């Protein structure tokens, strides 16, 4: 997880939800500090331009299964591009907005609360009393 300054408060809420679902949280230095201050266990990950092993190395190794990365602008564009490219190459979901991250957390909660149910059209119409 790596979010811009404007998204840090929302990141706490999202990270807490993912941690509650059993995810281990890894974040870049600034985001990790905010999450730790909120009481969320967080591993610090280097950005691409900070050295190795970094977020891209972790994506390639398979130790990251979901990326939440909100953009910050031109000065970090190469870092953002490298992370998104690695996530895509290794088929790892990459969420780039806090609203998307909240939606993903809510979807996981919903899926755990309500199992997926499948009915045939015939079963649905039989319950409604209409011919199939």
C-alpha cells in the first residue's frame, strides 16, 4: 500500500479492514508510519527508487497479492508505472483509488458474510410460479 497525503486518513480505514480479514499489510515508509500510528501492524517496503528489495521485487516474488497505490503526481510517476507494470505482468490486482480500495474491502466482507449462491433459471422460475 502506498497512498498520497490526501488519502492517508482513508488508508487507515481500508488497511484496518484488510488486516481484520487476515491480510498482512505492507506499505511504503510514509504510509507505513501512518498505519502504525493507528495501531495497524505494517511491514515497510521500499519504493523502486529507494533501493532493493523494493515493491516491484516483492511483486515478482509473489509476496504481494494486492496493490493499493494512489497517484501523487509527476515526481513519482516512474515508481508508480513500475509498480503497476509489475502488478499487471504478475496478474496481481492494482487498485489506484481509495474509493476502489474501500469497495474491494466491502466486497471481501460481503463475500465472507454471504456465500455465493447459484440457481438455474428453472429453479428461479419455479419459486416465482412462472413458467420457464
